[in-house]
């Protein structure tokens, strides 16, 4: 297959792996994961096929919001190690061909941050205007982000004698990005970590970062907030050449396009496709592929430099907020019928294998589908071995349990007493006794080895990251047949979301009997007839990746 010069757009067909250092591997035995432990497992990530490691917040924090309440944007949490340990982990990853990005959480700070402590101490503090203050709270523009924890976006501070804005928790006061000094400080923070070796950032809650809620000085409002986002993208480019901004933007399609920078593609490099993720769960609940297909076809055209990040699980609640109330009820009924499995009235706090009842057919079908979708796949740690959640943990912590390396004590995560771990380990069928890396590495038929195959095939199929996308006509509602084409390469993927076997008729109008469909996940080929047609056999929850090829084509296996 001919591959044209793609420049430095490495993110177009990366495999991203998200982890929290605190829950990945404890090397010094204190009960908390650390950067030394992470460095020891870089080879594991390389074997899996990971090409980009996304680190969740590792900065000093009171840890009231899993590290997102930060007290020093330039620091490393001492429990996790030192700057030297971080740099060593980054260097080790780069030596294995793995780039590293980290969470950029600059829409708010912890209320313990020195900036806020100074700001609240006096109206004359140089940091007073780094936050948003009002004598009276504004009329609410919408519901709080965490309605089970907060009733307002404003909190009265007795020492300051005013209310401050917090779009998230009250212990996370919002920074005032209309202040040019704050914007300069954010750039310094980014420059610092880029200098230490990061390849970019996953930008937290981007729409909230650009808001000017509560700022009453019209001259200070950001007249064009997206100009600021464009400046951040330009800054990363100047400092690193090929660094990225992966944005969390859970908005409608037209608004997402705006955060990419439209046809110019000069704002966020990548965005998570929340809409397709939510429609995927609706499709699985109904065993009807049409909602997912419609969501994928509804994606707006992007600039060459822009990319969708596809995922089926992340570190937060599995939000279903873009579904209608009735659609959300369908997904809840299928995958989280007990209220203890739900959170905020809009999402699930479960992992995929538990939601699918541990059915290996459905689990593998879902991940085959994820990797075959157009875009860049993102995995949450533990997905590759089928980890489950622990509903005994509070809220979103249910899916943030320690990594399960072995069947031994604490799942091989730590030698410390269980009471010192960052969270409870799942029990029952998803306990380390049944789900762990060590056992699956030795089992050729394990989920871990299947996921490694998916990452390998994804990397061998650049049309999945670069190409055009079309849904192929076929008669079954439960089947998604789609095709991605780029340059002279083309891949057809067929997935059955239903439990009944199907024989799927396909027709490729640009092909004839000289073409075969070569299976990529198993051995075999399927010939096309003179009209470019073939029948594809699928088991219940079956899946096939088919390379469109002519006999003798180089690069076709």
C-alpha cells in the first residue's frame, strides 16, 4: 500500500492509553502508585501497542477531586515521586516510541492554592483578580456540573467578604482567564511541561475554560474566546513542533467544529467524540446499529490536522447526557438498572465487561468496533484485560480501582496493607484472581492478546485514522458495515450487535471479480463477483475486518 508523506501528524493514527499514576503500580510499597512503577511497565504498554500515554493529574493536590484540585501547577505530587522520576518515565516511554501527554487543568485551582489564599486575604492582593468575585451571586445560567454535591456555581467566602465562581466543586475556584496575567501564567505552565518532555495536553473542560461568566467588566471579557484557544494551539506548536491539544468538549456537533477551529483546524488538535460514544451504547442496548451509524455520518468534515478521539470508557462517569430521557432510560435498563450503578442522573459508573455480563463475544465485538471506527482510539487503563468496577467505591471512583497485574495480594499493584491502597479492588468474577495481566499474557486466547492484535492491525490500516468514511448498505438493523478509504487503501469492517448469526450481503460499486476481501483479524479471503458483491458470514456478536485487495497486492497479508 502506498503511503504518502503525512508529515508530523502522528496523532492521526495513534493508540492512546490513559492512566492515573496513583492506581497503576506501586513500586516502593507505600500503597500509592508512583512514576518508578510506571517506568517499570512502559515495556508492557509498548507490547500492547500503545503509542501515546495520557497521564491524569500528577500535580500536588489535597486530592478532594482525584487530583483535579491543584495547589501547584509546576509540581509533582510527592507521593508519586519527583520531577526526576517523571522525566525518567517520559524518557523511557520515548525510547519505546511512546509519546506522553498530560492533563492540563487550568480552568480552576484548589482553594488551598497559594494564589487563592492570597486572593481571599485582601481586595488589594495581586492575585485577587486571578479569580472571579461578586458581591452577590449571579442568577444561575444552568444546573451545577455536580448536582449531587453543589446547588450553586457561587460560594460565599467570609474572609474575602464576596462570592467566588466555581463551575465545579466549591473547593475549586475558577480562574479568571479574562485577566491577561492569568493567560500568561497558563502559557508558562504549558511551556514548563513541554520543556520537560511532554508532547501536549489533554485539556480539561474546554468550554468552561473559555467562559467569562461572572466577569462584569465588558472591556475585560474575551471578545473572541476562540482566539485564545487558537493562541494556545500556536504556543504548543512553537514550543514543540508537533505537540497536541486533546480537548474535552461534550457539545453539539456544530459547536465541536468551532472548537477545532472549523476548516482551518487551528484550535484543538483532537476532540473526544462523546456523541458517537453515547449512541454506541444506545445501539448496543437496542441491538440496532442505526443510532451509531447516524452519529458517525453526522460528523462534520474536518481539516487535515484535526482528528476525532474515539472511546467506549473514560475516567469519569459514562455520561449519557446527549441522549433523550427515554433513550437514556433504555441504556440504564440494559447496562445499569440498579440506581447504585448510576450517577448524577446522566451517567453510569461501570466498566464495559461488567455491563455486558462478562460475555466475551460482546466484549471483543465492542473493542473491535472501537478500533475500526474512523479516528484515534483511546483506552482507559485495565480495559485491555477486562477489568470491572467496584460499586462499593464512592461515585466515579468505582472505575478507578488499582491495576490488576497478578492474582496475588492486592492484584500485584502494591505490597502494602489493603487499607493503604487508593481504592478497593473489585471482587467476585472481576477480582484479580480471575482478571489480571500475568495470566492473560500467558494465554494466547486472552482479551489482552486480542487487544494487542487490534492495536497492531489498527496501526497497519492507516485509512482508519486518515481516510474517508462511508456506511455500506445491508439489510440488517443490528449490523454496522462501514468502509474507510485513504490513498489506495480501503478497509471494510462488519459488526453484528445482535445475538443471532447473520449472512450479510455487501456490494462495493468500485470493485469487480479481480478483488478479494482479505480478513485482517483471522485467516481467510472472500472473493467478489463481477458486480463487486459478496456475502459475509457473521456469528452472533461477530465482527470482521476485510482489506479490499487484488491478488498480488504488496502490503496485503
